[in-house]
């Protein structure tokens, strides 16, 4: 169990704005993703936990062991923290073979135990074919596996991974996720993964901390956060652009509905406890919106919208409308629409999410 | 202090002294009898430069690593002190060293009580003089080399349980090795050539403290062009081989 409170500020300098990190996190078993845009402080958090960066204030403890405490002046050096760290680039030592890299990590173990662990790592991570080679002589995927194996030789109590899939193509990415899954199964070491890729957070993590501007603005499982973003900011970080400000017009507790009114339109959402007249902000999730090409009259409960652009995705087509709404349609629907610009949309109650943080604000 | 110069070599012509089996061709072409040249200054210079290079490597690597990584009090002061010899005229440097290390100075007295003799006007003083040229050179090159080592590699080593000394010895130093080796060869060459500081604190005592540069000066002063040419040619050859070595060493792989 890692418990950390980390404060660190950077004054404004040429080329970079002032930045201030202030986060509090508790990380237990399984994989925790730190998700957020670049420059939100994710990597800095990782570096502070590992002991590469000294926080200005706060406290970090791992399984009851105090690693850092600004009040009592404790600052364990990185070598004593028992945190494995996987860097964006593999940081295998270029002047050593893969095997020597593993042996480097086992320094201080007695030679029989060192040998046992190195052999075990070579076997588990399938490094045998190239263990005698230098990092420059092996492929990116092999390097990544070797680097992961190296972090585990010392049996860390916590594994820190900084954008582990950076620079890997799709196939190697899948292989990496399998390897991380394997680590989780065989070594059962709590892991923190920094990522700015939502799909990666979904495939790897049980738990997610949403970072923005040096703060953690939400935490929960990736699915929970994606389905129930806490604020307009969180929604934007998750790629939901259809965010609106409005006013609660009334609630119908019996029907489980809340009526919302923006300056442009009225809409119904699932029941939330708000008073009529209260300001609210909410988002409309593209996945829930039903869109059909306009064909003469506008069907009941539908509204007319105008297509701004269509984005082809692997399995579906995402439509962005001029009204700041988005919808997802199948490739077939898109093909049949033949590039139509006029559409109608129905927005079911489930597609509307009122932010808990947005109520009464602004 | 000079100059028995003409006494310890003979210059071609009708000299009837016993001829050692020196290259007769050189003698025929240049008229210089290499066998009769006193090569003491060359051996002294090589010895002084070798010891100075080793000492400077120790001092230079430690300072460079500290400057490249450390945030400590007096960092700027250390950096300035290490750069000073580059901008200070050698004679000024030599003069201050003479004051600082002379027999009546506290440092000089400490040296004398430890080693049983004064430092100034010995070949060891020439080593000190050479160090003042080699150290700044090594510090600058080694610092750049250390700073070019990916800091993540060093942090990776730390997170793998390596002490700072182990990080230095197993990661930073091997990765910076090539640039440092080139700098050491460079420093060796530079150590061979000091004149100003050496003449101030080691003097020009033939057979004891007379290094190559000083011997060449001496030969020119006494009008012995042939000797000056011979010694200068040796120095030129050394300098060229150093450049060749750095060039070939530098074109190999980076670690």
C-alpha cells in the first residue's frame, strides 16, 4: 500500500509556465493508472515516489515504511525505496548485455540466489534467445520485456511505469499489455502506470486517477470515471466535447427525470437532486446519441442538426455536429447516408450526464 | 642554471668521440648525432606528463562528476577555480604557486615535513605545473561527457539498488569512457608542453628538472638550432600521434 501526499512547485521560467503539483493518493493492489494530459504532473508524481525528485513538502510511505516526510526530514535515497521504475525509453544499460543488465539489478544477493532469479526472469519473459546480446542488437519489444524483467529482479514492493507503450506499434503494444498482465499475475506487485491513452488505462488498470494541472480531479475505476465524469473538465479530458451549461427547470421524482434548459435547447436527464433554477453543467455522450440522416420531416423526440465533420474510426464513424453534439453511427449507417449534411438526433435520458461538481456553480 | 648545453651532445662534423649505434641516416641528413643527444628531457617530460595525467584524472573526474550532478555550496567557486588556469597567464600562475608552495610557505613546510625535502625546483614541482594545465582540460571534457550520459540511465541504476559510487563506476564512467579517454590523451599532450609554470616552480636544472619545452628554449637560447630542431621534431611527432589517436578512438562506437 502506497500512501503519498506530494507538493512541488516550479517557478515560471523561460519556455515553461509556472507549475504546481499537489496530489494525494493511496495505491493498493493491482494496476493504477495515472491518466491525464501531458504536463499534468503524472511523471513528476512517479519520480517523487521513486526518489528521483525531492518534493517540497508532503509524505510518502510504502507498506508502512516512510520513504519521504518533509516534516521529520526523512528522504530515503532511491536505491533503498524498493520501487521498480520502468522508463519511457527502456534505459537498459547500453554497454551491458541483457543478462548483465539483469545481474546488475541483483547486486548484493548471494550468487546462487542471483543466478536463480536471473534464470527465472530469462525464462518467464522469454529472453533466452538474446540474453547475451546488447540492447542495441535486439528489437523494441524485446527491449521492453528485458527492462520489465530487470525491474523485477530485486522484488520491488511497487512498480512504476512511465508511459510503457510509448513508441510501440499496435502489435507490440498488445504484447506489452500481456506482459504487464503476466507481471500482475506472477509477481502480484502493485503497479502504477502513467498514461495519456484512455484505451491503455481501460486495458490495464483497475483504478484510475485523473490528473489535470497538477491536481487529481477524480478517481475510481476507468469505467466509472468514463461513465460518470465528475466535472466538465474531467469530461473534456476523457474526450467528451459535448459539454453544456444550463439551468434545472424542474424535477420529476416519480418519473425519475430532471428537465434541463440551456440557452439553445431543452432536454431531459435522469433524476438528480437539484432545485429548479439552479445552474447545472452536463455532458451528452456520443455513444448514447441516436443519429439518422434527415429525410423530410423530423421524427418525434428528434432534433435537427447539421454535420460539421465525420471521423472514421476502426469500427464506427463519429459524427460531430455544428451544435457541439457528437454521435456514433455504424459504418453501414454512414455508408447509406452518402455524406448527408442534415441529420436528426434523439438524445435518450441515459446519454445525458449531469456533473456532480457542476451543480450550482458558475 | 643553464647551460652546459654544448657539453652533453655533440654536433656532427669532425667530432672524434665514440659514435653510439644511432641512426646514421638522420646523422647524415641533419648532421645531428642523435646518439649523443641527451634524451633526459624527453624521459622526464614523459614521466611528468604521465604522472600528471593520472593525478589529474583522479582530481578531474571527481570534480567533473560533482559539477555535473551536484548542487552543493561552493559549486560556482570550484568551477571558477578549475577554469582559472585556462585564462591566467602561466607565469602569473607559476609565480603564485611559487609563493604558495615555496619553502617558507605553510604548504611548502607541510610538504617538506612529509616528504623530507622541498617541492619547488624538483621534478615533482613540474608534475604540479603540468597538473594545472591537465586538470581544467579534463574537468571540462569529463563534465560534458558526464552530462551527456542519459540521467534516466543513472536513475534506473539507483532504483535498481545501486549506490552513488556504483552508479558512477558501472554506469556513468563506462558510458563517458571514450570522451574521457580522449580528454586524458589530450591532457597528456598538454602536460608534455608546459613551459611557463614549470620554469617558475621547477626551474631549468639540466638532468633534474629540465623538461622538453625548457630544453628547447635552452637550446634556442644557446644558439643550438640542431638540438632545438631535434627536440621540437620529437614533440611535433608526439602531438601528431596524439591527434591521430583521438581521431581513431573517436570514430569507434560510442561506448
